[in-house]
C-alpha cells in the first residue's frame, strides 16, 4: 500500500496551528512525498527534518521535547497519527488530506507554504514541483484558486506578476505580522491573472534590443543555480538523516 495515497475526501477539519506544529506537519508531508521509502518518520528523523537548513524558513533548532509536544497537539486535532514501526519504534504519519480537505497537488503547495511561509507564485511553483508535477504557473494557478476557495491560501499582494501569497494556518497575531510585512494590502476575490506567465514589458529602447533577453537569461541561470544548490544541500541532509536513522536502529538492536 502506498503510504502517500490520498484517501477518499472528507470534510476538512483544519484550524490555525502554532509555528512548531506547522513545521512538523509540513515536514511529514514533504518526507512522505520526497522520500516515501523512509516514511513514516521516527521522532528523531522528524527533529532532523524540522531543523534542516534547506527548504526551510525560518531556520529552527528544535529538540525532541518540542517536536513531541507538537506531535501530541497534532494528534489531538486529527492531523497526525502514530503507528508502530520496525523494532517497535513509534513513527508518525500525516493525515493532512482529510484534515485540510485537499488533493495531492494542493497538498504539495500547502507543504511548501508551511515550510517556507510567504513567497511569490513563481517561487512556489518551482518549489512545489519537487513534490508533485507542476510544470508551470499555468498549472499552479487553478491549484492556488482552489485553495483560496477553501480559505487555505491568502494573497498578501494584489494578483498579477510577482504576487505574494501564504497559507492561512497562522494564528491571528502571526498573520497580522505577516500582512504588515507586505504592506497590509487589502486583496479582494479577484482571480489570479495571466500576468505571472509573461515577463514585464521591457522599456522602449532605440538601441541594444537584445539586452532584455540577455537579462532574462542571466536571471534564469541564477534561479537554476540557486535551485541546484538547494537540491544538493537537501540531498546532503537527507543522507545525514538516513545515517542517524541507521545509528538509532543499531542502538535499539544492540549492534
């Protein structure tokens, strides 16, 4: 049985979460999608996932007690379940499909927002695509609109190129702070437009017409290098997490 398979949809039960709870839930979703062979997660693996440096903002340094407390809270509200793993080690899996009332690609979008917070729609597309196939902003847009209808996503800036959005699982005081950081802009129900798919129009020039394309190529190259660096760092941390898991298993077996 695929542990990541989406169950039959039920009514969502979500509500705002404390910041460590959001990080824990985001990590469980991420690892279920990116490293399914090592999922569900032990407490130790979950702590490592919460504290990893790649694909996280803000950076955290949580201990087992903090993560365990967050897990207990998430279990009480039905967002996480504990199961008996190999060697009688308790492991944890998310119940986010039912709890949020989302499908697979919507959950990938929510996980990235839980792990990184506010970001532009272009950044979100590139990052969520590592969990589920989302080939472009044209494919992402209906997912975002669906999540907006479910009140799970909030636009922090007006729809259009460079639109910034975030999840709605912040507590009230945190959400007020996030809104203030982006100018407390009031955004109505207007849908996202096609402006995100095309670059901003270049200024009128009388010479060097190829310059804007060169700039775009440099920007694309810079984005690619940044994504590759993030992937390398993430892979390195995943290897270290696997080593830690192996060490834990050896200790439990008395090897």
